[in-house]
C-alpha cells in the first residue's frame, strides 16, 4: 500500500497494512501487523503500533535580498500502544499476525500534498509498526504505511443552482439596464478528470450592452497558516470561453446553454489535481465560475458572476494497494484484535510554528 517503509533485520521483518487504501473521517479502520521471525537470537519482546495524523506548512516570502520562511505543524492525533508482549526477551522463530482496529476522529480534513518552489503543504495519516530491540546500537525492526483520508462529504451529492442580476453602467454614470444569469451545476463533489455539466440561462432583454463572451473557469484557492501569518494563493486551473449574446435578447428554456468542463489542469492535464481539504493550517477549495464579459467599461458595476464551490475528492491511484509478498511457508499464528480507543486522548494542538529570516528552511522528505 502507499508509502510503505521498511527497516528489516537478518532475524526477520515486520509489516503493517490497513484493510482499505482510503477512509472518511469517523470510519472504523481495521488492519494487521505481520511479523516474521526467521532466525533465533533477536533480543526484543514488544510489538508496538503508532497511529498518527498531522499537517505541515512552509512558504517563503521575499523582499529584496531578504527571505522569510514561515513554518507550521499541527497534530490531529498521535498514539502509540503495545500490541503484544512476548514472555521473554528473545523472540521465538515464528510467523505472527496481530489484528488491530481504531475509529478515526470525526471532522478530520482530507489527505493532501502540494509542493512548489515557494510553498509546501501536507496532511498525512499513517500507521507504524515496530518490534523493539533491547540491544544497544541495534536498529529495531519497523515498517510504516500511509493511508488516505478523503475529505468528508458534509452534504448530499446534489446539483447546485445560482442566479445573479446586475444593474449596469458605463463610464460610471450612464445606465445600460439590467442583465440576469442563471446557472445549474450537476454536482457538488467530483473526482479529478470528471466532467462538470453546466446549464446557463441568459436574460439580456433589459440590457443595452452586448455580452461579448463568457469565461467558464476552474479556480483553486490555497490558504496556509503559521501562527498569525497567512499565505493565500489563487490559481486559474483552466478557462473555457464560449460565445456571448446580443443586447435585448435572451437564451432561456430550451435555448439555454449546455457546457461541459473537464476538471483537469489546462496546461498539464497529466498532473493530478490536489484535492479539497479543510485542515487547521492547510485549506484548499475549488470554484467553478461563470463570468460574462460585457462590452465597454463597466468597472463601477457589479458583474453577474456565478461561483459554484465544489469538493474535489482524492483520486486513489490504481497501483496504490500493494499486497505484501508472503513467504512460501507462511502459516502464521493469529492473535485477537486490539481495539485502540481515542476517547479522551485525542490531541489537537498547534505546535512548533516558527518564522525564520534570511535562511530558507528545507523540508526533508
């Protein structure tokens, strides 16, 4: 499964896997720790499981020759529990499976990772298994796995509808009438690469200005926080232009416009869009906008712009689930499941938020 990491030994190996590659906040997570001791003599007796959810941010701001780097960290939860303790200090040769389960806290944000030259943000969830050694200067046998938490669907997956009416002026004072735009969006939740279906009704009968064109845009807004500092960036992911409409005309009912917009990066469609997330210090949202372009200067008028907020879910890669290769003689002893309870132990705190001047901090991946 995604992002597994091993520290093996001549005495054997350990692996940890959740049953599914992704979950929603509040879901019950089930998984197993697999321990294979193939050689006698390993000094250690405690099998541990650590479960962790955290978010991190970093961004640079430059002014002349000075660079300020802002960093923030936040843990949603972290807990380490002993899954099993062997009776003596020397592990017996054998094969073992230790099932576990825990309930994810409610209101967790979705998994997230984004990095470019000036900014970085991540939200990750992982389980770690360790068979600790009591020998000094000897590494423990360990393994970790990241799993995906999808942004919670807080409302039903339904269509959206908006309507905007604007009274327009040119050159700040000349009245040009009113224009009305009504639009429907087929859903409020999508996967990257899906098509959003828009229906647009245009009533320009009471307006003396032509609408030269409409821009259909997908906009991404990313907000990173560290202490009292905030970094907000807006990016147009794609723009699709369609013809406008003449003054004193309308396209409603059976004449309305039907538009499809594919939720991909316009310049790099092979790069997957990062998902919506609502973390404490990492927040990313998407908007589908319908923007009319009127003739003349209407800078003093409020345009009838429609903006649909949508949730973009994490798309699980097809190769994300990686089964564990089993030895040919795999015949393990399976123990009773261990239930890990977060109740009263959930840790949500801001920590290690720092600002550093002149020397950019490099995140070690």
